[in-house]
C-alpha cells in the first residue's frame, strides 16, 4: 500500500472507560462502556467511533463511484450499526456491521451496483472483508 495519509490517536485511562484523542487535538473524547455492557454510558465508545468512521468512509466511496458513473446522488446517506458481542466459535469478542444506504435518486438496480462498487473500494470495507460480517442494506431508492 502506498500511504496517502496517517491518522494518529492515543487512548489512555482504563481503556473503554478512559479518553481518546488525536495528535492534532481535533478529536478529544471521554470513553465509557455502554450501559448494555455494564458501564455508565456517559461517554462515547469504540463501536460508536467505528460506526461513524465506517459510515463516512463508505458514503465517500459511494460518492466517488457515483461521480465516475455520473449518477445523481442527491440526498444520499449511509448509516452504520456496529454490533459488539462474544464470539460463538472461540474465546473473545467480535464485531459485525450493518450499513443502511439511502440512494433516493437512483433505481434499485443502479443503487445496488453502486453499493457493490463502493464496497470494493472503501478502505473500511477492505479492512473488514474476511474479518467480520458486513451487511449492506439498501433502505431507500427511487421507485
């Protein structure tokens, strides 16, 4: 891989109940385990940060592919759900993701083709492929 950009962040404190910040100071967040995992839920958590990053990255990939194909991406959006859970076939924990994609200006066929192409170029999709389940769902398209 030819590196084009490097992001740097430091996590400190008690891991999931600590702090995370980037070296440039643009992100500085309190971390807290969610209530569902026994935490107080008073900060963000790694899964929320991952969901935000994946949604933004995938949307950017959609827009890149859409520009190349000269399609209307008006009101497009991507929502990400990142699931955290115990692995069933080994020790430890894992993640799974759902991406809910809205392409309201495109017909279903065009939207699905665009999603598939974006999934091939998105860095998050490439990083997760073969490592965790990622479900792409087209939630809005032109009739």
